C-alpha cells in the first residue's frame, strides 16, 4: 500500500531493486533448488547444516553448494557425515565454540581465548557473522516463549536444531531476552565498522566487545 511503491510500479523510468537480508527460509529454498537441479539427494539435517553454516550469507551458501555439486558428480546421494567432512573448517568450528561460550557466559574459556590472542590474526568478521546468526536464531525462538515451553520450542524449531546443540540453546534461551539480543545485533554492526576503520586496534576492539557480552550474561542471569 506504499505510495512510493505504487509510483515506482507505474513509472517505466524507475527501477525497483529489492534489498533485504536473506533469512532461514529463503536460504532453505535456495539450497533445495540448487541441489534439486543436480538431482542430489540429501537429508533435511544436511539442509539445516548448510543453512546454519551459511549464517545468513547467500554467497557463502552458494560456494558451499558448488563444492557439493563437484563432489557428487558420480554419486547423487550424499550422507550428512560426507557433507560435514567435505565442508569441515577448523576455523568455523572454533568460531562456533567461541560464540557459544560467549553467549553462555563461559568466563574461563573467554578469558583463556583473550589471553592467547596476542596478535592480529583473529578472523573477527567470521566470528561476528556467526554471532549475528546465532542471535537472530535465538530471537526467533524467544518470540515463541510466551506460547510454548523451551522444550517444545526446541523440538518444533525450523530448521531442526542439532541434538548436540540442544543443551547450549536451552541455556541461551534461559540467559537472554529479546531486547538484550536486539541491542547486541546493533552493536555487532557498529563493532564491525569500528574494527574496519581502526585496523591496528581491531583485535582489542573485538575482544572488548566479546567481554562485554560475557559480562551481560553474568549480570542478566
């Protein structure tokens, strides 16, 4: 019903370009479409793994799908274990672990990470991307908290939550509320800009940000 949209649709000299962030649903559609084009058969668990790994990044998802297409030239049925081995990245796994420790207020782990991070080789962009995706997922789950129990929220989540992540998600749902998480989303955008503008101090800026999240968990819980 937007007047601006109506004008744009009727005027042949105006081009309308949609600019919106992909969500879990759009990424799922992309993944299934690309795999179906190649007649590649995989489980819903594999689709969920790919979407979670992409962390809202369509280009990243497409790159991972291209790896799968090349791998499946002679075998169109791929197991979830095969996919995980194919796309395994120690850096991604470390980022996931750090983000979960941060959101769960695991003080000792975060302190150890900070103490060991003496150089500027931290891939803060990757970690911020994983953190943003985790928080957006938590927000979508917390929106159901007034209607369902935490166990029910987790069991009916789409895409499904991996069984090994369930205890972590339960703790995070108990530790956080939607308003606090939305504030962190805004902070993530600002921190990324600040790190890029102050490259020499990026590591310290980023680590201070992680510490602030850890402290929020302690204060809130």
